[in-house]
C-alpha cells in the first residue's frame, strides 16, 4: 500500500516573506525598525530575529541590504538628487546615507552614479 507523504506548509517561510514585503513597502520610513515592523506584523521581535537567522541574516542587515540595493537602482536609472535618493531609502541625513553607501559599496553615491554611465 503506497504511503501518503504530505508536506507541511512552510509557515516560517511565509511569515518571512510577508515581513520582507512589509519592510520593502516601508523602506522610505526613517523610523522603520525591527520593533516597529514586528509590531505591525503582529510578531514578536525574537520571532522575527529567528526568521532571519534561518536564512543566515538579521532583520537589520537585510533591511540595510534592501535600502542600498534600492539606492543603487535609483542612482543608476534616475537623475534624482542624492538627497532625494537618501530620503527615498529611509535616511533623514544625506551625510549618514553617503557614509553608509560608501561603507557598503566603496564608492560615494555620486561616484557610483558616474560609474554606471
């Protein structure tokens, strides 16, 4: 008699995807944090940390990666001023954005933009 093998849904993966969608949708919010996203998604901060740990990351690192990825995209495909790019990826201060961008890419935002032309 054949055995039935029913796979359980990956609820943790689905929760992580929902949370990542929420974070992507709110990248421009400078007050976005693990705590605020957790509360908005009705999840504990610890649960959110565990979700990201399962894929070898942290929520903060993932969020920063997303912000920098979006900043790179905006710098490459738009002529928006650097200050506007910074605001659109959730920074209040252009100097903080520039330091973070250079720390992650090795280039200032303006140098990165020039390298993409």
